[in-house]
C-alpha cells in the first residue's frame, strides 16, 4: 500500500513538473511570436528594413504602439541633460507631445511620462540615434530635414522652459551639448 502511495505521488510530481515545463515553453513561444509580430508592425509603421535597428528598438522597449514616444525622446533627453527634470520641462515635453498628436491616454504618452520620472538608459539614446540613421534611408530628404528642424526646435523649447543656469541663460551648457548631439545624429555623427 505504501509503495502504491509513493508511485502515485511520484507520478503526480512528474505530471506537475512536465506541466510546468510545457507552460514555460508555451510562454516563451508566445513571447517569440509577439516579438516577431511587433517587429513586423514596427517595420510596416517606420518603413525601416534593417533588422538590427528593429531588434534594438524592441530591446529598448519600443513597440509599435509606443514608437511615437521614441519620436519625442529627444525632448526627454534634453530634459534630463542637467541630471534632473523640473516641472517646467515636463510641461514642455507634454506640450510637444500634444503638438505631435499624442493622446494623453495612449500607451506612448505613458511611456513618455515614465521617461520623465525615471531617466531612460543610455541604450535608448543609441537606439534613437540608430532609428534616425535608418529613417534617413527611407524618408525623402526634405522630410528628413524638416524632422531634424522640428526635433531640435522641440528639444530647445524644453531646454528654454527650465530657464537655463539660474534663470539667466536661455539654455544650460549641458542642455546645449545634448541639443548639439541630437542635431549631429541627423547628420550621421
């Protein structure tokens, strides 16, 4: 009788183990499919065909529904240039987001807002730069030039919103450096 109980217990434990393994495999497969679907949708939305750039965006947490936030990342980058984000900078970033047509209830808005509260990793700046480099190959030159002007202007607006150093200068040295870096990204630097 005890041998039977042990065999039943062993069988139950074995079934539980394989059930857990099956569930983990199913989850990994679902994640892989979701990533592939997101990759294809990003490709369709951005017209970027470079798989390494698409993978880099996905690794940075950019999804098809949040790519609009990536377009506004430069404003966040400048807001963090001095090491912290002040309320006026947040307001300026939100203003830029509204002008870009971002819905405050959208996932992209929430990602943008998160970046204003939690400094994005440097890998996101690299992903944005690679995104810009890839865009250069898929949009007309005049559109790309307009995107550069709009991006730099929005970034400058955020920097000026903070009032610069002690409110005396329009843009701090750190913010000016960040704006220059963003502009240079459009030129391939």
